[in-house]
């Protein structure tokens, strides 16, 4: 291809790449997370007649990608993208520990006392969804045993 033709092609491609990156960046900050409200199945298409991929337990955190009539396209912590029946998704927000262990602290300060340690893949309920915004870097969580505290956002998935 001639150099002039490459220059002619390069400008629209660069513009498209810039617009795409801006769109992606705006979407990345607005992720919506939900959890299963009951034991549920992930499918490869929005139909119970499609191939069942995985069974999920109650309170499993999922990132919502697309909402259509009766179905939700979701991504799990491992990156799997699949479909789930909308009736199986609730409003409760759960987080999963993605680091080897996460220290849950009494206050949102690194020097605070450790309330408990949560191992990888332990589920923690997000107590206050606005907290990560008002106190950047921290989430207020509750363990199923009732203990509450603060965890660093980098150690969990589901926000």
C-alpha cells in the first residue's frame, strides 16, 4: 500500500480508537454488580433450552453486562460471561475476596485493629454501597457470622 493511502487510513482509525477508548473508559467506571438471590444456573444463551454452563450458589456476586426481558448477561469473578434468569438475581451486594487473605479492619485505616481475616473466595456483604465513594479505597462489609469491618477495595471483587 502506498504511503499516502496509509496516511488517509490512519486518521480515521486514530479517531475511531480515541472515541472507542473514551466510550470504554466511561463504561468502565459505571459497572453494576448484583448477586444471586437463590441457587441458579448460568447459560450460554438467554434461554433455558440453551447449554447450561455452571450452577451458582445463593449470594454469588456477578457484574451485570446487559439486561433484556427475563434475562441478564453477566460476568463472574473469573471472567466467564454467561446468561442468567433475571428472577435469580437480587439487589443484595456481595463481594468475594480475591487476594489470598484480606484483613477486615475495625476502621478504614491501615493501622487499625484487625477484626477478622477472610480467605480467598470468602463472600462478604457490602453493608454501605456509598462507602467506597465517600471513603475511597475502602468498603464496609459484613461476614455471614455477623462481624463487620472495613476492607481495602483492592482485595475484593464486586465493586
